[in-house]
């Protein structure tokens, strides 16, 4: 089959979890199928290249800012429809609900008569006007796309429940399903020579948090937890690196670091390349993500694959990924004292860090992109055959 994946932003121009997920999945499918990934990029004209066995077509976009949040940008890809018409795929799979690229991909698939699939990652819209726009989109466009898709994959139960709330029509028999993101575990497990040994004794406990710098990633709480460790618990050897692009919150976080006098313990690295973030993962003992809302965070999977001890939010997807105190540690993302206590425990017992990392490397194999491909491929073939092919 010739598969076309459509995404409104794509790797390497954007390095978020969705962009990496599409990249990993395309690599996995390219071993047995012709795969083309088409998406918006930071280019002035179309760029076509072959990457890891699949073709990648990066198209220029028109961006419309929706609020002061740099993430809330609506992107239009003017040449997407023409590109799809030129490629003539057997199947189209769009990634993310609500984007213009998804609607274009859906409309093209309907006209061509080929199966259309959709993966939903979820997002939070706090601005009332944006919430109203989404409600109108759900009613006028989204509901139709969901009902007519050959398959809708939700990356966690959170997104599954959100989709179910959009319509009460019982159309979901066999078409709506939970399918967790995956990563190429072979890229990480036992193959990275830059992985550093964990610290011992009085060596500082090195902690990394990597994400977009936005409120729902709850980075402020992590900084306050480090302050609690330093101020009240007498455990001074802790170093926190916060990596990721600023999406409007960096200034307030730096002001908090200044006010708490944490310059020796907390550093904001700014936006880094994917390779630089992976290198940081290998040089830090603990990875922390305290999100208030998540789908299936690839950064956590990648940290687990690197053999790092992970502290993650105690939520539905967290319990799916991690067995508490076995593959990592789950915490209430709002409980500063509990987070500080876990940091102190790991800093005082480096052998536990090692044990958690080793267990994490085994657990993450359940989320390998090749296993994800096999599941999705079964749905592809079923829809392809039902379409008379």
C-alpha cells in the first residue's frame, strides 16, 4: 500500500511529541510499505527528501495567531491538496484533530474514495472564545470527520473520553480505539554510547525536565519542589535542568528562580535540538514531567528507554506507562511536599535510581513503534479490503 501521513507541523522543523510520533511511525511502516509524510514546515518552498526509508514533503504554511499563547496558532498549508492529488495514496492518515490539514486530508480521501484514519492527541483550550470555536468545529466539521473515518486512534483514555463526548451517535463500533504512541526502542536501548553512569555518594542528583514551557506542564510546581528540598530537607546536592521552547511562561519561571535564590540548583536551558535533549537525558539521572494534562508523552518513553528513573504525574496514562515504584514513580502533580520527598529519596538511594531505570528499559518495550505498527496495520488492511481493493 501507498500510505500518506498528514500533519500540520512536522519533524525536524518542530520537535514536539506529535511530530516525533509521526516520524517514528513512518519509519516503522516504511519497512513494508511506501510511506509519504506531508506537513507544514518552516520553509518558503516545498522541500522533498528521503529520511529513514520514507519520503518527507515539507510545505510552507500560513500561520494565524489565535491568542498570546505561541502554541495556539492555526496553520493553513495552501499546497497540501495539490500535493495529495499528485501522490494519489491508497490510504490517508491524519495526525491531530481540529487542524486545517486534517480537514483537507479527510476531504481528499472522501473524494478519492480511499480509507481515512485519524490519530487524536488532545489539547487544552482555556480561552472561552477558543472553546466556543472548538464547539462550533465539533458540531459542523469534527463530528462528520469522526463518524466517517475508517478508524480513529486516541493516544490515551483521556482523549477517548473526550471524543465520545463530541457526539452521542453510536458509530464507534470498531472505529474508535485507544492506541498508545510508540518510539523506536532500538534507537535507545543498549545502543547509545553517550549514556553516562549514575552518580554516587555526594555527587549532585541531576534532574531533567524537557517540554514546552507552558502552564499545563506544571514546571512551576517542580521548581517549588526543588526549593522545598533545598530549604527544608537539608538535601543540597540537587541540580534541575529545564529544557524546552518558551511558550510564554519562561519569564515568570526565571523570576521565580530568582526570588527563591535557586541559581545554583535550577537552570533554564531554552530550546534545544532533539539530539541535544537526548544527550541531556543520558547525562541526567532522573527525568521529571508533572503535567496537568497529557496524552502519551514520548519524552517520558524516551527517558525510560535511556534507563533513567522517571517521576511522572499520577494520572490514567501515567498508570498505563508506569508501575509505581517499579518502573518509575507516580506523584500527585499538585503536591509539592510529596514531589520533594521523592527527589530526596532518589538522591539518598542511587541504587533505587538504577533499579527504576533498568525496569523502565524493559517496560518501555511494550510501547515500541513496531508493535504499534502491527496493530494499526491490521486496521489499515481491514479498511483497504473493505474498500474493494
